[in-house]
């Protein structure tokens, strides 16, 4: 039934002008890949400080919360250059740069992925400007150019593209994605970079200055829609939440409750809606309160385990946002993998709550740049 609903939505939207749909496939997270290689425990121990998120943009440095990509699972394809070279990217509402590996990058991470070759694109223009994105485990270094970027049926002939010449190998080597396409506000972009969606808006390439995200619970059916709201992807009505800071898609959460008791975010807190991470992250003590309330126990690799057989008796975790309640039932916050269950909450973000795919799978999300607001509705 879900597949039929999504198919009908695609057919209906295909009649619209300036509306673009990008199918997102659900792949293996970097955490799972590292775990399979027997590298996860060592990686987390080596980079334990890297997963404390910094939210700032200092001068020429665009600081990214690296841990987001450890659990990224939803990827899509874009094309860069003439003739087009294909890349798999994370469409990330938690950052603003577009970057992919270049043929000039000899890092192990680049060797394992597709690399853009400027010499094979007749439309490439070098800006002679450097790219520098700082992560706690290292940095992505490279240069910025202009080229044609195609996202589904939208072709932008003059888009800034970051091309890496150096990447932190141990974080990106085993990832399924080649690069990142940021969908946050331009204030988070590195110097000389223009976010892809800003360019689309400026050139009137989208029907409306908004985009929306539907994340399926299955391997197929997930969709990023540029320029439109998919009426078939949610039930009820959209509730609109004003953006409080135009950097990330940031807004105010009133409280977080379990069984009617406030367990986190007492008195209100700030949160961001982030497609670049699978989990829900918040301040350590708040998250620990939630883990206790849902019956999670400390496991390996920094995760909290849940009893798969007891999910039906576990409570919902309720986010109160702009006066509305958004319950997350156990089926939403329990991550089930090969017969094991773990909590979808992580205590890695000291300042902001990060509502990742665990939340977005449950609530269809609209990112409205025209009105600086986020729309939320129960996903089908």
C-alpha cells in the first residue's frame, strides 16, 4: 500500500512545472560498514572528541558536525560537468556546501569513490579559490570551481562545486556516498561557495522556494522533492514551525516528555531538522534521561540496547514543538538490525537537539525558504 501511495504521488507531481523529484535509496550506514570491518570500536575510541558537535562558522572555515555522516543511510545521485559525471551524495539539510572528490585527491577515501575530472568537462571553470571544511578528525581540503550541476531534471549551468584534494580517510573511506550536497542556509557555506538550492531559487528553476523530504521505512520509496509539497506523502495537515536562526533549519522545541513527564528540554531548547544523520542527538544528560525512561541499557560502541521483544510495552517519546505534540513510538526510535535493537537516541550534541532520520521517517518534512519555516505532518 505504501508503495502504491508513493507511486501515485510521483505520477501526480510529474504533471507540475518546476517540480523535481530525486529518489533516495536507503543504503548501508558508515557505522555498519566500519562494524563489519571490525573497525568501529577503534574508530570511536580514537575520535571520541570528534562526535561532540560544534555549531559555528568562523571566517573562512565551514565547521561541520562530522558524526552526522556516521549514520547516514539515504543517498541520491547528481551529475556534474559536460558530459555529466555521476556522483552519489547525501542531501544534507545540516550543511550548505556541495563537494565531491576530485582526481587530484590521493587520500584513501577518494580512491574508494568516484572522482570528478575537470579536464573531461567542457564547461568547468576554475575559480582559483580554496575549499576548506574543518572536521574534528581532519579536514576536507581542495578547490572551488564552476560547472553544470544536474539534479534530476534541473540543470544549473553555473554552480559552485567543491572538489576535494584531501579527505579524512578513516571517516569517508568506507562510506557509500561520494560527497555531500548541503541544503541549509548560505551562512553555513564556506567562502566563495553558493548552496545549490540558493542558486536554483535565484535562477527561478523551482516552482516554489521550498523542498520536502519523505523517508520511507523500507529500502525504496524515499523522495526529495524540490519546489513542491507532496500531498500524498502525509496525513492530516502540515503544522508550520518558524525558523529561529537562519543557518541550520533551527527551531524551538517546547519540551520532551515520556508518559506525560518532562524528561528533557525542560523550559524549551533549540533543535535542527537534519537529513544528514539517522539518529536523534541531544545533550548527554537529557538523552540519558530518555534512555532510562524507555528502558535502554548501555551496550557496546557507545550505543544503548533495547529489548526487541518488549517494544510493544515501551513508551512513546513525545516532542512538543510550537504547541503541537509529535510522538515517537518505539517502532520509530528502535533501530532494528539482524535481530538486535538499539536506541535511536545519542548524547553527542551539547547545544542543539538534532532531529535526524528517526524523526523524519515519522514526520514528513517541508523546508520553506520563502517563509523561513519548517512544515511537519504525520508521514504515510
